């Protein structure tokens, strides 16, 4: 890929790795979960930057939630972004890269501006039983928008475009689309009127003999599992990512940006619900430069998840795409155990292109440990989601990374 100048340094993605001024750099990326429209939270994070730099972090990914910046719901930026701009400058001044991320969906902790739902109450996703969808899988209860709804797509991309334009004079290592793109794993989406319209248009163009969209609920099981329907769903999901990436690029104008996107390859029995056909999703994913795999660890069987990487490699070989393969959330502070870390990290080393690792959350909670959780970025998260204790000491799983960092780098460089 063509080299770019980022913060005065020549950066190049080559063979799936990042080279800075000609030297291969394995990224230690931290994702601090904060409200980046909130001045106080940003100032606190700025005060923590020297600590993160000392811990060896080379990149901080800033996940900007739509509802923190847009108080109307049409994609305009209502919040004061000057504190965010100061944060980006401070990250650079501490010798780290900054990366920009957005959250515009309603699954896994994100939520939409209240003004959007007031203006477009019918933009909600509908499941195969005809019920309006909320995030019951991750227990956030946020309303899930239909990925087929034209108002949702227009407004959410306006936000991505406007945020990018407002920050277009800043340098980012990469820009990341919404976390873990999927419909949902615990229920079948989407059977809204918007989905019907999109499906029928796709069938007219691509598959005239595909089954007709169900007229009543619950949707027949044979339609829910139909190959044509699920290929369509995979195509649409990939285009959601592709067009969000294009919104980033439109916002940045002539400045080139690398785009990162997650690829969620979870328990196989949920994959059809999550993305229709995972191979068709990957085959139609044309805009990203960096693919962030999740799950890298199989949570049900507690072992390395090789099938995720295998699918990515198969598509790369078939299409000759030069993807950087890395991970989304290599570990967080709540889902992993110290005895698993050796196998987990070695799995990423063997199957990725060794761009780097990502750790979530790297901002300490700084709350009373007797509490069950805390609201961060507008959503409830477990108290122990941070990989660090309140005194910045690493939690047991993260200690396997931090305390053995030189050893891991030796293993990676001698792979």
C-alpha cells in the first residue's frame, strides 16, 4: 500500500505490517472507553497519557459514539469538539498515534441519539417473529436500527462524514467503522419494510428466482435459512461497512486514510443470524485496509479460534486482497483468564500478519470497587472491563502481556 506521512513520519503497510520510517513497528493499541464529547473525561484522559506512553502504548483508538456528538439525530455535530482536538494533539505529543473510531449501531453497547428516534420511530429493526428489536444479546436494551432503513443510513453517515471533516486536519493511523458489524446473534434480523424493499430490489437485479419475502410473521423457517436470503443479507452487511468507510473518506477529502473494520466470527451456530453468509460478507468487503478479527478465542470451548482467520485467508487468496490481519479487542479486562493467555496470544501471532494487539479498556475505572458497574460512553459496562486496576497495575491476564512484553516481541520477530 502507498506510504503515508502521519505526524511527520513515513508510514507504510507492507506485508500486513506497519513500517514507520522504514522500521517494522508492532502496535500496542489501547482503546480507552470514554465520552469524547465530554470535556472533563477528556481532560482526565489527557492527564493519563504519560502513564499509557510509559506502558508502551503506541496507538490509542478513540471510539466516538454518535449520540455523544449529535444532539439532534441528523448527523450534525452539536458537541464542542475542541477538547477532542486537544486530546489528539496530546496523544501525538506523547509519542503515540491516534486512531478514530465510530459507533453508530445499537448492538453491543452503542445507542443512537434520542432525536433520531423521535424523527424516525419506524427505523427500528424487526426480527423474524415480527417484533421490534432491542439489544437483548448483550443486555444493553438499546433500540436496534434497521440496517436497511434509508433515514438511518443517511443520518449515521452524515455523522461519520461530518466528524471526519471536522477533524480532517488531524493525522490518524487508521479510521475504524462500527464495532463488530453484525445483525445480531441471538435473534434473526431484519424483516422490516425497509428490508423487504431492499431484498426485492436485490432479487430483481441478482436473483429473480429467489423466494418471496414473507407476508406474515413469524417468518417461515425455510425462508429464514434460505441461501439466497442469507447471501443478500451478507452482501448488504458488507455494503454497510463499505459505505461507512466511504463516508470517512468523503469527510477527509483529499487526505488518504486507512480504514479498519472488524470481522466477527463467533460460535458457528450463530453465524447465519449474525451475517447471513460469512464468506459472502468477506468477499464483498472491498473498502477496508485492515481487518480486525474477533473471536480470536472461542469463548464456549475456551480454545484458539482458527476458523476466523482461515476464512479471512481464503478470501485473501481468492481475491488477492492485501489485507492487514489483526484483532479486535485482543483481550479486555473481564472475559479472559491468565492460564489462557499463552495459547490466545500465540494464536494471534501464528494467524495474523502481526500488525499489533488491541487492549480494551485502558482507562482505569476510578470508581468504588463495591459497585457492580459504571456507565461509560453512555452505556453500562462491567466494573472490571478495564485491563488495569485503579492504581494502574495490570490485572492478571494483562500482566501476562505487560510483564513479558520483551519476550513476546522476541517471539513475534523470530516467527
